[in-house]
């Protein structure tokens, strides 16, 4: 079941959830009021929102736990809206091609991690020059990412293809 978002009630609720999950302003960044008519919300058979898509791709999926999982388009929107280093895991040239191919990020290759990151949080994987490489789920908190020399830091869900 799919529909174009026609009312503000669903988007207002989704914006509130995004603000809670990622911080103030994230809801407006993910679901701008100027796009209200063009966002597509797919729903479960019970009518609960499942995914939100824009013309550029999937913004988020809405989990049964009440939290969002980011699509690459959602990552792009948050990357533009959130101050660095919020919800970001920063890697260098060595990791870039692997992350783009949706390989996981290991702690020993992380240069920086947003201090608020907890295990299970949705994060942006960015290159040290600032370019979004992927979105995924943090497996460790920010302190552990910084301290550990082994272990998976981010389970990458979707990588951004290299621009040519």
C-alpha cells in the first residue's frame, strides 16, 4: 500500500521522531515542508508508516521499535543539516572504497566519531574531507570506537557510489 503524503499529521509525527532520534532540526531536514506533496509514504497492512521516499531515493524506513533506519538520501539530508561531527563516523582514503561497496567499518580505521553515538544508533560514514560514503548502524559507542583496535564499528547498510 502506498500513498503520496497528503496531510501534515504523518509528517509532523515523523519529524518529531527524527528530532528525538537525531537532534533538533533533523525532522525538517529529512522531511522538508516544501516537499510535503512529493514524499511517498509506504505503509504496512495496518496503516503504520514503513518507508518514506523522495524522488532521489529512500529517506528512511520506520522500524517496529519506533526508530528510523536511514537510506542514503536520508543520510545526505542529515549530513547537510547536522553539525560536524554529530552522528558521523569519519574514515580516510584507505577505507573509502570498501565503505562505498557496503563493507563494514572497523574501529581501527575510524579517525573520529560523534561523541553522542551509542550502539544501535544510525550513523553517517563520511570521508575525512567531508563526503558522505555510506549510512549504517553503530555497533559500538563513540568511546569504544576511539579506544578499540579491533571490532566492527559500523554495520554499513547502503554505500554511496563514487562519482566519476
